C-alpha cells in the first residue's frame, strides 16, 4: 500500500471541486442529504468527481476519517444487518450504503464508514468483517 502524505493547503489555491466534495461530505454526515446523489446535486458536482476525491479530501477542522468499505455478501437474510452490526461493534459509523441487486447468490455492497471512534485499526476491522459467515470478500476502497 502506498504511504499517504497529508498537507495543509490554503483553500484559496484549491480547485473548487475539492471544496464542493468537502461540503457534500458534510451534508451527508449531518443528514441534510440522504444520499450521495442528493449531496452532489446540492453542491453542483458530478457523482464521479465526488467518488474520485471523497477519500482524499478532508477538512482539517474535522478529524473524522471516512473510508469506503467494499464487500461481497452472500444473498442471505440478515447478511447486511450482520455486517452493519460488526462495523458498529468496532466503533465505526455508517454514513452511506449502496447495495447492488443480488446476482449468482451474492450482492456487492459499498459502505461509507466514519472511523474516528474505532476501537481498533481499519485493517483489524476489515479482518473481523471478513470472518463473518455471509461475507465472501471485503476490502477498503480506493
């Protein structure tokens, strides 16, 4: 994995899209926007721009870290609920959930998770998630 490096940069020199991504993330976190589509419409950016930068742009005033968790779950009753419960037990807070229609007995799920209150590191949380019966695969999105 590539080591991440963070810089503090005056917002006056940043492209406007970065500021809009931060605003969209704030709308999602506060509940003012129910989903990513609504948040991106409110700040006037494309969903693709949001997804491109959402895990790389943060407000220095806000120490909350948000990650994307990508999982493939068996198409079983309670599979998503068990995954959410495990994230909560680890101290994570789910901000958004996008689930695809099940195909061939599995369903892809993308979760945005706030990790500032985790009781373990992200890799440990992902390992715990991966040990669940209904989880076929789980990893952190880029």
